[in-house]
């Protein structure tokens, strides 16, 4: 599907009962929860349970969610998977629907209220064992290659070169910072960029966190799970907060981090390097959107420009 065409659900609500009738009885679709190019999510009722139906035509996305529940459910708040299957080459998954709200739907002040709890959850990820998942999405990718992915992407497709033409000075500054960060980490000798270290969620953001009454009820969408430096999940989360809040949020995070990890001499440099890499990735992603969504790109561009002097002061 072209990025310029409006998204359509993989299945319409009236199709679901027919396609899944051989597996699910007494099934009722109530409303559409989310829609992306690779996944359609509905709220449903099934045999008296409130569940979420996730549909995907992309291999591995629902499988990762199921494996996260099987491997990590005892360590982390992964929503229970109650049924899975394949119908007409579409993977479907039923997951327990959690009480609460998506963190990104809360006002900014309430999101900040949850920050200490999010720090605790990030610590739980650090302590969790690395699962052995036979999925392409979770193959151990060398950490340096993971950080340099935006640099490869930007030259891979002509459509993405528009960013080069629009913001060449900013582009050069970001790549220079990324190179300096990687060189500094290699010279520090305190962290191996090529070795798997800790479990990463890979897409740790407010939109993937279900919260209620001061607690995290669920961490969802595990298809980008991989291994690497735990600081990446923190960096990804910080890109959803105002740049001026980052120093204080990082300070609180370090206060909650195990002492041995918090005292690592290259911790701040690792965070800066991840944030620069993520800034590049965000700009490329938003640069692909059609003209009517250009405001997303402008917002992210403003965020990147504001965050660079903040990083200098960390």
C-alpha cells in the first residue's frame, strides 16, 4: 500500500466472525482500537472475556507477542495471550484486554507522574533473561550496526533523500555526532558494541504502555525485541518527552538504576549516541509521510534542533 493512500483495516468487523467461526464461538467485535500499515487491532468480547484481537499480514509480529507472553510473562507485565491462529494468510492473536489507559493518551503532567514507575519497569527489563526466539525480528544484530541503521537507510531509497536536500547541515551534524559517539564508546573500553548484553523491548514508548492508578498494567508490541544496550529503551522513551525535561528524567533514571550500571563511566555517552541515532531515524520516518501529515515532520525537526544543545549539557 502506498503511503499516500488512506489505511484500511486488514479485515472489516463484519468479516471477522465469518473468517474465525471455525475457531472462535460467541465472538463479538466492539470497536477499532488502532490501525497501522502492518496491524489492525480491535476490542472484542469472547465467551465473557474482554479481549484484544490483533491482525497482521506481516510474519513475526503476532508471533513475537505470543512468545513474549510465554518467555517473559513471569518477569514482566506482558498481557496474557489466550488464542492464536492463521486464516487466509493473516495472523491473528487474542490477548487479554487490560484495565487502564494507554500512557500516551494521558496529559503530559500525568505522564511525568509515571516516570519513576517506568524507571522500575526498565530495571525489570535489565534483570529479565534473554529469550531464545527463532524470529528474524529478534536475531542479535551488532549494536554498532543497529545504531548506524539510519545512515544506511538514508542512502537506500531515493524517496528518503528529500531530507538530505532539505536539511543538509543538520544531517551532517547528526552523522558527525553519531560517528564521534561511536568512536568514544570504542575507545572507552567499558562496553562492547558488538556483543548482546541485555533484553531490549525495542519500541519502549508511551503508546505501548498500559497504566492504571500509578502502576504499569502492560507492556505491549514486542515485535522489535532484541538484545543490546539497555540504555536504548530509555533513549527511545525520552524521544517522547520535551528536550528540556531530559536532564532531570535521566537523573531520576540513574537514581533508580543498580549502582554498578549507574556508575559506568560511559553511560551518558551511550545515551547521547542512542538519542542522536534515534533522531536521525525519526526524521527519516516522518519525512516519508504525505504532505497533509507534514506537521509531524516539522514537530520532530523542532525536537531534534532543541535536543542537541541539551545533549551538550548532559
